[in-house]
């Protein structure tokens, strides 16, 4: 057997390897001829004859040898002609035709690979003697060892499409056979599941990260330049309309007021003196300066009235911790505090640009907050922002939604995930449409059409 293996592996291609195997086997067994064939399109085809005689034989002779191999493959057993009396009867029509033409005896042994019969080796002897069972067993062992090697060499030389067809044909045969019962059931269930995924529509939802905000947010700014004197609230505190939330230092404004009060008194005295002297020019000048001083004094009084920053409505402070900034300078217009209503909220949903086209006003959805993971809050789309923002490297559109129910634990600034129902689509489409859209855009950009 080692010599037979050496004869095969010393060649890289099937034709010389099979010829070397047949020649070595014929020499060792004393055969007149050894033929090697493999099943192709359900019929055996001779690929090699001993001593390289394949090209010298007539076509009819090769067809008869192939038919004899078919008899052994179809019966899945070694076929011997003349048939021994102690073996079960076999169909040996093609073998008998070989005996009528060439005489002697014939033994055809199938080649099995992975429980599948893929070919056969036919041994022709000049003598008509029936081989002993021990010799037949030795021949079968040798072919069982070397036959699969030749088969895989042949398989590697087949074109890709032909290999694929052979694989599909074997799979189909296995599926139709008795051993494919479980596989047929599994494929049937898979087909039903695929039909459900393709045909049955389910609710399709889009969404993304969401945050809760007050329906109205009022930013309280510094009314004048100055210094922060006192902070009476911190974020999270509930406030009432008109409640003082912070206070600016009034010393600089009081000094400014004293300055303009003094100047007003001086200009009024100058006005009285000019009237006593009947000095009309000085009268006009003093009157104008007094009016300017009164205007500046009124402005300072108004600024003094605004150093107390008050809540514009009942609500909650959501931004601005001034307790660590007492005495710090502030400029006019600096944001100090943000107040939002306690009972009125809105939800801002960050929807990816690939999904925004499916979002419409009035669509329903749900919100799950990190702080309230077990409470799903219903919502309804009320506004779609027409401009996109870049968030974590993605283009997202902010969709404003109104909460249809508001639990007592709800607070501005809470974050979570929101989903908006945008229609009914098959599940398979919902799972794969982003991949197909990406592939379509990539193909379009590559082809340029």
C-alpha cells in the first residue's frame, strides 16, 4: 500500500497520478488491465488506464468499462465476473459483455468518500479463475486508502462552477434521502420564518438619545455691571413667581445715584441764579444740565430696582449654581440662572439623518429615562428641527415631542432613549435596510451613475 501511495503522491495532477496508480496496481496484482473512473453527471467516466493506454483504446471499449463501473457504484458493492457461487447475485450485464469480448475475469471495486460512492476501480485478469475473498479484501483496502486521494485531486482540478454544481447535487441528494429528515424539517421551519420576516409587517420605530427640558426656559441675566452679593437658590430648588433668587451689590449704584443727585442740585441752583439775573443764556444751559442729571438719576434708580433677580413664574431652577461665585464681578447680559416650569415639559429626541425622512408630526412614541427605566412615558411628535447637528460624529436632527403623561418624579435634564413609531414594515427590511442603503450609496459613488 505504501508503494501505491508513493505512486500517487509523486504527481501533482490527477491524470498522471491515476495512471501511475493503475500501472503500479496492475504490476503488483498481475492484471492485464486496471481502469480508474469517477462519477460525472451520474455516470462513471474512465480517467486512467494502466500503462498509459487510455488514448489507444476505442471509444466503445471505454464506454463498456464505464458501464461496468456504474453497475458496481449503483449496487454499492464489489462486482466480480464470473460471479462466485458463494456471493449474493449481482447485476453483471456490462461485466459479461467485457468477458465475451476479452475473456478472463473482472473485479470492479467502488471508491467511497464520506459515505458517498464517487467512482470505481476495475481489475481485469487474463485468467478466468475466481479470486479468493481474502485477496478481494486486500484489494478493497488498497483502493479505500488511495481512492479518496485521487478523488480530491480530481475535485481540485474541476472548474469552480462544476464543483459548486456537484456540491449542490450532493446536498440535494442528502436532503431527499432518509438521513435528511431533520434537515428537511429545519429548512421548512426556516422557510416559514423567512416568509414571516419578509411578508408580515411589524411596527417599525426610529429614535435615539433623548433629554427632558422645560416647555419654557427663562434665562435670567445680569441687568447691570456689578458684583454678585447674594445667591438664595441652587439648581433643583422650587421657586415662586416674584421670589428673589439672587442679588447684586448696590454700593456702586448708590454712589452713582449720590453723584447725580448732587449734580442735579447744583444745576437747579444755577438755574435759579440765572433767572434772578435775567441771564437767558445761562438759564438755558442750567436747565439742560439739570434735565440730563434727572435722566441719569432715573436710570440709576431703575438699575437699583433691578439688582434683585426675581423668578418670572412658578417653577424650578435647572441651571446656575452661584453659591461659589459670591463677590465675583458680572457684566450686563451674563447668564446667571435658568428657570423652567415644574409641570410643563418637552422631550428633545436626537434622530439620525438616515431616519429623519420617515418622521412626521403627530406620530406617537415612547420614552424610557435612565432615572425611570421601568416607566415608559408616551409622547407625540410636535416639531421637527430642519437643521442637523453633529453629535459624537453623527448628523442628527432634533425632534421635539410632547409628553402625554408626566409623573411627579419627572425633572428637567433627565436623559434616556426615545422611540417613534413611523409605520409598519417587515422585520427583515427593518434589520437590513441600513446595510442595503449603505451598499447602494457606496456602489453609486463607485460607479458614478
